[in-house]
């Protein structure tokens, strides 16, 4: 299986989108600072992922999710999660940005 995933940085409240063949291992690497691109943004929550049988499909899906229409798709897909996080009653920090 190949995965396209979305992480939420607890530090800067922004998203990171990637793909991998081993989601558990990759998530652990991000949180341990083994990924240069995300090391300063740790720690992360895994908030969304999609599984597929083909690496090319996972890469294409990652590229799509990083576009304007892909971002809108994720915002709709995660609507209630984002609403909960941005709620004044939430214990989590507000105003999550989407990149």
C-alpha cells in the first residue's frame, strides 16, 4: 500500500502533505525530526490519509492536494475537524492556516 497523508503542525498550526509506503514509520520520522523539511515544525498530528495500491497514484494525489482545488477538497473533507479546532471552546490553539 502507498499513502498520501496530511500532518498538522502543533507548533505553527500549518499542514504538511506527503506520500509514503510506510505511514507509521514516516509519521514517526517526522515527529523525531528525521525529515529536514519538517524538523523545525514538530510535533505533528496525523489528521488525514488516503491509501492506494500504486506509488504513482499516491504521488499524483499528493500533488493534487497541494493545489488550490486540492486544498479546497481537504477543507471540505476536514470541515468539522477544522471547525472544532478553530472553535472558541476548543482547548487547541485557534486560526489554523492551510498551505
